[in-house]
């Protein structure tokens, strides 16, 4: 059976940390920013850790174990 390929879209958007957590960008950061407070926009700019329920799906797309 051939090797599995990593998902090109996923590898551009997610990164697995050394501890095995999946890091991603926050949603709601690209437009309609005028009504959001500066504090909220700053917080959304920092990466977030995906929930433990979403992480296995992303890891499978990235080829990280099962």
C-alpha cells in the first residue's frame, strides 16, 4: 500500500508542538475588525491550542501517528 500524503492545506495552517498539542490561528481575525476592541484583536492575533477533540483529526491530516 502506498504511503499516506500529508494534507497540503493542513500543513499550512497547523503546527504540532513538542508536547503533541496542535497549534492554530484564531478564527474571526481577517475582516469586520472595526467593531472589535483592540484588546480582543490582540488576543486573536496570538496562536491558540486546538481542543483535544479536534486535535486527532488534524494530526491524522499531518501524518502524526494515528
